[in-house]
C-alpha cells in the first residue's frame, strides 16, 4: 500500500454536486485531516489516484496528490487523524 495526501480547492461549491467525492473518500481507506485535505492509503500510483478523483470534481477545481512514506508530524488535526496515522505507522 502507498500513502498519499490528497488536497483540493473546490471552486464551484455553489454550482457542482460534490457528494460523489465525499462518498468516495468515505469508501476508501482515508481520513480528512484538514478542511481540504485527506490522507489516503491505496495500491494505486499518485497519477492513478489523481485521475480517479479528477473525475469526481468540477473541471475548474484544483487537485493535488502527493505520495509520502514517513510518519506525518502535526499540531492539531480533525477527528480520526491520529488513529489513521497509528494504523499506518505502527
């Protein structure tokens, strides 16, 4: 499994339905750690993850996927972040 940060800026919130995006993050091994960023575990490459999520957002939105291997260090994060990190970096 590879670990990724998926970040986005949703520029069409008032015009586009993002429910499929939220549902997909919920379906996958991910956790929302900041308002517009998720940690994600996947067997795919960064490009494959990017292409997958790009199909769930508006063409004007911004999206970035970054692969990482070292345990993240943080000061405050959204609920579930610590548990996700502990599960992926025992």
